[in-house]
């Protein structure tokens, strides 16, 4: 189905109105007048795009301001922005390829951070035998903060089973947790227990909850400097300076929308937590239904949800998404049908 206008909490399809419980606009900022006003002001100041290399002699101050804020927001030494979350993942994996001896991946990891030669962290629910044997190696473990078909982060207790003589580069894609989980929406990475041999690298899209096009890579200074020296980074333009300024100036909007989103999550969770056909968590705005035909059932009742076959799964992906702007009346209609 093709839409002629981007959806908010409702959408018109073939001149018929549907409730929209799909997408990734968790904070629902894209259609807020006060958010759009920030966009208009930023475009007036910075233009619609800036196609110069970040390494050119003429630089825009907004990049340093935005990246300093992101590093503080994510509790990392430094950060760098790029034009998309996918590119952020590509840069991180490309640099790690020359640093590590082996890659391992957690279940359902997004293709943007999944190297072709990676091995699974788990083999039949047990830690991969090679991870138990490794000593004095550099390895990278890649994972999504919230993986496909999941409603909460994976446990990282398995890291304690890997010998401390190994250096671990833990790459976490925060795209679907940014703006939603953590302190003021700073994701799950800052809550990971610090260990001397674990180096956390964060990659993420800013185009989901935060409503702007762009991506970020955050970590220690030496790793981020490797990315800045990469020929591809030098040769490509950065993310839109206007959108980076919007991100900085929209922090109070993000905070207030997060409060509304949490209220909506809590409201729906209390009503559906005992439904055995539904996988839902009290902290996350996405939940799943076990009936593979649920998308058609809801569509017949004028509700659109996300439904497709995900890249890393043979199972149909029926994803029901709440956003901060859904009204109690809209939530009640959805709850009634799912019950």
C-alpha cells in the first residue's frame, strides 16, 4: 500500500481513514507544530543541505556543538555524526575489521552492523564454544539494543563467561531505543556495567524517535578518530546541519513527549499484559501478536500496523507501535479489538 501523505496517529488510504499503529516515530514529533517551527528556523539558518566534506578547510560550528552534546548525552568520550544510521553502522564495522581477530553477533542483529564473517554468540542456547576458549584476543560483539521481535534488551551476563584477557568491542545499535529507553531517552548503553576490557561503541539512527535524518557513532576518542580519517568519511558530506541544530533545540520537546509516551505504554500494558497472544513490556512502545493474520484482522477494522518478513527472520513481523500522540480513545479502540 502506498500513502500520499506521511502518517501521524491516523492516515488516509484510498480516501478511507485508518488509525496508524506502525512506523518508528515513537515520540511523534514530526507533526508537532512546535517541532516543525524549529525545523523551519534551522533551515532558514543552515539551508536545506550542506554538501561539503567535514574535512574541508571551511567548517560549520554546529557539528562540534552537536557532537559534544551527543557524547555527553550518551556518556561517551566523543561522538561523530553521519548522514544515516546505516552509514554509522557501516563505518563502525569497517574500522573494527582492521582491529579485531573475530566478530560475533547476538540474535536478530540488524544487517547494518552484521559482518559477513561473524559467528553467533550462542550455539543452541549455549555460549559459542570458541568464545569460551579465546584468550588474549581482540573480538567484536555486535547487537541491537532492542532486537527484532523483542520488547526489552538482551541480558549481557554472558560477557562474564568470556576470559578477561580478551579485549571486547561491544557494538550496540541504539536506533530503536534512542529517545525511548534510558535517562531522558539516551538508550541502554550507559547502563552497561563498565569493565576495563570492554569498549562500548554506539551506533544509531536519529531518524526514529528523534524525528531527524542523520546517524551517530559514539565511543572513545581513538576509535572515533579512526573513522574521521577514513577516506569515505573524508569524501562524503555530513548530516544536515539544520537537523543537527533541531536535535539540540528540541530537547525539552523530546522530554515532554517521552512522558506522554510512557503514559501510553503504561495504559496499554496494564490492559494487555495478561493476553497470552501478545508479547509486550511495560517500558517499550512496541509489541507483537502471535497471529500472523493479525495485520489483516486489524486492517478490516481500520487499523494499520507494521507487517512484513524481516531480513533476519523467516517469521512474519507483525509489529504494533504506540507513539506519544495516540489519544486514550484511539488506544481504547485498539485494546478492545485485541482483547
